[in-house]
C-alpha cells in the first residue's frame, strides 16, 4: 500500500490505519532534526532585543546547564521560547506542547506557565498585573517556575554572555526527543482520561 484508499476517516480499515500508524511512528523519529532546524531559524525573528530568539534560548540553556540543571530542563530551557514566531500570544503553551510527550509533568508545567511568571518583570510597565503568577502560589511547581524565570530566562538577554553554541546542546536535544513518548491519550495537563 502506498496511500490509503479512504477519503473519510470513518471509512478507513484496520489495515489502512496500521499502515498509517507505521508511517507516523517513523516520521516521529525525526522530530529532533525538525526541532533543531526550526530552532536554527530563530536567528531571524522577533527584533528589538539585544539578542536574537535563538541566542536567548542558547543563553537560557547555558545558564541552566551551568547552574546544574538536569538534561531535560536544559533542553526545555533551550526550547522554552520556540513558539515565539508561530504562537506569539501563547508561546509558552506551544513550547510545552512540543515537549510534553518527552518530559516530566514538572518540566511541562514550568514551560507551560513560564510566560505568566515571566510577566512579573514587565507587566506593570504595560498596565498589567505583574503578580498574576501568584494565582498559582499553591501549586507544587510554583517556586521552580519562579526560579526558572529568575535565574535563567529573564537574565538571558546579554549579548556579552559566554553562551554555548547549539552544537553543545544538540546531543541533549536528540536524547530527549528519542525518549519513548507517552502517547497521545493524555489531555493537555498530563492527565490520562479514564477507560
């Protein structure tokens, strides 16, 4: 079979869906290459800062690595703003969704909500509530997200910082995305539906 014969999903056969599943699994194995290629393209987006979005990601990951973060968190720090170009209004959720099948609930939560927590540093200048993050104060990942933003994210706009190159992080990215994904049956917050 080269392509399926159905034009409506409800008409697909078991054999056709097994065929498509095999293609999807093979395609998913190349995700690290696609993520790295896309990240390289962040060199030319979101002007106005002293560093590019790519440099910001590299610098955030470098700071996390030098601060002793585990490999999963270093990769998450690298990719935390990967959604800026395609999803500027919900970039945190975009990055979290990309990482979700390959990282812990804790890492997923930190990346998903880092945008809210990061607003602490600028929202008041734009008429917003810089303390919006406090609605999550009782969440077990609250302090870890505060720390992510304080130590690594908000501090990583320095063009003179000794930032490690992408080549340093590429093996880490490949290892994280080579993990067995949890599957597509969880909801967006990581809960497994009943049944």
